[in-house]
């Protein structure tokens, strides 16, 4: 599975650009702010139906324009597949596969597996629990459509329950008024908690392996899933906490309160790790994610490496280059301001490559 070409119109700082890619390593070079990351984000968008960086679709439209268009052609099982996305201010986002519009965007998630490593990912390490839940949920959703649908249903039920709690603040809200939502939260929440727990257990050994390969050390790292409802009976927990939730005017238990704790040795990585250790930790998580997707889906995901070498010593950079040069990876996109890193990877990889110079959203 590869992307062969990409057309971008009015996306961020890019007015109109047509790109062709090879099946091996595709390298974007240029100064900071040139548009390298925006091209990466366009590739991500066509896989995940959203930007990796901006929550609002409108924020991705080029300044003074009213729309953006992304169009990619993919080689999937020796067939050409056309993926189109159009966003216009005031209109619903349009997503098409071979000119046929999706009824729901969730139908597309997982069709083109993809893993991205970006400086923005530092929030996985230093940010709150929401960022780590998003990482887990995004990963599982790429290979389990039932999980994605459960997340959607859970969030809708949670929004309804919280709306009742808030609108009835200080009033005589009864337990039975929220029971229908508690039942839905209990059913979908149980499935989500079980899937998260199973994912983390499969993820741990891969994560440890890649961390050791990157760092060149035998440091012990770990990932622990910590659900807010330890016994897994969310419906009972919601029932027991109803009075508390009525006073707080929001739901205090559930999968939206789960956390995934990251450890270096016996301590939280964000508290004890150096900058290099944190970066190694992050990249190891993403390589483990790639390995899991490849193993479960049977397809090799597209890999996006956006300016990943900053804050890493030369040994760790060389170790990452060795990993990227292994046979488990297929089509890779790399952006960097340092041409030396790119050259080292191309020499190591010894395969087809393209080198694309970007300046102010244009090809040079």
C-alpha cells in the first residue's frame, strides 16, 4: 500500500501543488515554515479524515481562501484508488473513495493505515491523560471498526448524561432520569476498557524492544493502563456515584477518566527522563504502534517522520536510521532541515527514493 501522487489546493500555506512519490523513501527538505509539515499533514488527513495538528477543519484553509482540496492516488493491492477530500467554509466536509462519497467518515478510518512521528507528540509524554487516551483510541480504531463505533456511541451518551446533569443543577434530578444513558455507557464502556487493556498488554514487549534499540541501553520502560473503574462494572459505578455527579454536574467515572501511565524504571517518565530519553520513549511508542498495525492488519502502514532527530545524540540518530532501514518498513516520508540526516538514511536504506525541496509552500 503506497500513495503514488498528491494534489493539494489551498491547504495551510500551500496554494496549489502536485506531488509524485516513490514506493521507498520520500524526503522533504527546506527551512522551518517552508511547508514540509503541511504536506505530511495532508497525507495524514487523507488517511484519518482530519488534520494531525488543527482540530477545526476551517483552520486548515489557506488564509483569504474559502476552501481546500486534497486528492491522493494510492496503489492498494495493485489497484489504483482515488481518495478525495474537500472542505468549504459553511459546508459539510466531503470525503470520497473512487468518486463515491462516504456516508460516515468512520467508514474510511483504517482503510489506509498510517503512523506519524512529530514534535507535537511530546504531549504524549508531558501532557495530560487525554493525549494518551487519544493515542490508544486512534491506534485501536485503525484495526477495529467496532471500537471506533463504540467510542462514538459512548461519547454521544456521555454528552447527553452531562447535559442532563448540568441543566438540572440544583434541581431534583432523579436517578432514573439518567438510567438510559448509564446503560449505554456501561455496555460500550465495558468493550472499550477491555480493548484498551488487551492493546496495552500486546504493546508492552514491542515498546520495550524498540526503546532498547533506539537508546542502545537496557533501561526498563513500561506502559500501564489505569481505568477509572477498576472492576470494569461501569454501570454499577455510575449508579453508586450518581449523587456525587449530580452535585458536580458532570460524570466523574468512565473511560473518559482512564489514564495510561508511562514509566522509565519505577518512575513516571515525564518526571525523571532527560530530553533524549523522552524523545527515544516517544519514537519507540510510535515504532511499536507501526509494528502492531502491520501485524494485525497484514498491511504495511505508511510512515511519516516529521523532524524527529532534534534533541537526540548521534548514537540515537544512527540507531533510528538503522531501524528505519529494516525490511519491515515500506513507504516512508521524512522531513528535516538537516540534509545530512536525510543523506544518512538514503545511504542506509539503499532503495528507491525521491528528494523534494520545499520553500514557502512551493516546489523548488
